C-alpha cells in the first residue's frame, strides 16, 4: 500500500546481505562452509562486564528514562580512558557524545553538520555504511582513493583541486576495515594541516583502535596536535570488548561537532539503556587485560592464516590492525569472481573487495573470526584449485 520514500531508493544496497544469502544457500545444500566473509566478533563479552550488567539491571533506577545525553560516569570513564591510553585530555561534557553503537553516529554526523548538496569525501575502499549518509543527508559523494602503494592511506596531494575546494568533510578509518592498514603520526599531522588549509572537517573511525599487532598500539587521531580543531573520532565497545550486540559506542573530539551530534540525538533518541552504560563504564575503567588477551587471540589467528596462505603461494598485504586479512586476487579474476569461485568450489566464503567500493578491486577480505585450525583447512581447500 505505502510507497517507500525517495531517499530509501537511494540508499546503497547492503552487500553483506547478498554474501550471507550465498553462504546460506551453500550450507543448505550440505556444504561445510568455512565462513571467512563476515565481520561479527565470535568471542563472548568478558565476564566482568556481564557481572556489571547483571548488577545494574536489577536496580529500578535503571528502568526509568535517563539523561538524554548519557550518564556522566560513562562520559568521565571515556575521558579517563583517552587520558590513560592516549594521553588525550577531553572535557567529558563538551567533547564526548554517547551513542547506541558508533554506526548511528557515523551516519548521523553529516546530517548534523552539513547541508544538502555539500560534498563528503569517503575512503575507497571503505566501510559501506558511511555511504548511507550520502542518501539520507542528500550529499555529493567524492571518493578518497586508498592505494596499496601508499599503504592504503589517502594521498592528499593527488586529489583534484575542485574536489578539495568543494569538500566539507572527510572520513578516515584506521586501523582500517577492510585493508587492516594503520595510520602513522606523520599521516595524521598531514591530515590536520590539509584540513585546516582547506576548511575540511575530519571524522576518524577508530572502531578497531584496540586491535593492533605492532609494539606500539594504534594511534588515536586526537593525539595529533590540532586534531580537535578540525574533527572528531568515533569509537565503540563492539570490537574491543566483544559487545557488538549491546550497541554502545561514542564520539570524542571537536566540541562544535559533538554538540551538533548531541542535538540530533536529542531529537531522535533517549539515551542507551542505563544498565548498559554502567557495564560500559566498568569496561573502560578496567585494566584492559581482556583486551590484551583478545588482541593476542587475533594475532595467533592472523599468524596462522598468513602461514597457511603463504604455504600455498597466496601472499597477504600486511596491515597491522583490525581482525581482517586483505588478500590479493589471482590474475584473470575480478574480486567478485574470485570470491564466488572460492565459495562454489572450495566452500570458503570471503568478502569481495569491491563490496567496499571500486577501490577494493583486486583483493578479498578474510575475517579472522573463527578458530585457528579452520584457516589451514581453508588454505588447503583453496590450494586444490591451483590458482596460485
Ligand atoms: N566502523 C567500522 C569500520 C566497522 O567495521 C564497524 C562494524 O563493523 C562499525 C564502525 C560499527 O560499529 P558499531 O557496532 O559501534 O556500530
């Protein structure tokens, strides 16, 4: 009976739905699929966080409407976390926004600070959900190419002059989904300079901020001098504490951007369930031992996968963070054809690089979200196809 609004027609197709459907049809056909295509953390939430939730949920105070903009205790815990982990000072009331997961904020921010027709620069390849704001806020999309030759960091000197003039806001995401690349201090400094010179706002998505494999942990964008003048950073408890289903994230940084984000939230939401905010407070205030254990687990899996892949002549791009491996496609295949072939002929699901934009051509994304022995088995099955 009812038509969908025009903006819904313009929303990008959810490509993961397509992948899940293909995987499910193989499973229904009796194939023992090794699913390396998805990005859903497989480990449970640490017990101390569940304990905090159990305690909070029986307090009737937590059953009421709570402060629109989230609990002060959580905002303070976020500020303390940034001070402790990154040496970044934040004003908990002016520079922190609590969100029901970071995705909502990543999509909403352009609605809160841009106007229809404004230009948004998005990484290519990049996390597909950033595209949603293009349709919802009626923006002009320009792509920020991420090339392997530059370690999947954008090179601002290569951008078209008109694009630079038009751009109002740009998105970054390090450690990167899908490539696993990490940003350097020097790159972030260049970003702040570029943003100031050209009056472009910066959004850095730090969803995988805790998941880095080098001795030095991944840098926060806010560690860069001047970063707070030009932008903000989104963060989430989804990955670092295996709380993806709980829906709790936040944004930190530029006070004007935070206020705009808070304002749009005021009109659309009442804050996250207070018991979840209390559990999140415990998580951020903890000694981060569970995070270190989790990173070690991903490192063991990553090393196992890299070893198995190299054994069959499949050389990975070495990123440095996130729980994905970014793997080249053999000659003669597009990334979609290669992903389809692996699923149909080897029962191994991977995400085609082009699911993250045209810049993902030539690669597939492998999620390190299943137990270790399966990586060897996946590579053995792939070896039988004689593609490398
Ligand atoms: N940003 C990136 C790059 C992601 O990969 C994801 C989740 O997969 C998110 C943001 C969303 O995280 P959240 O659970 O906080 O909405």
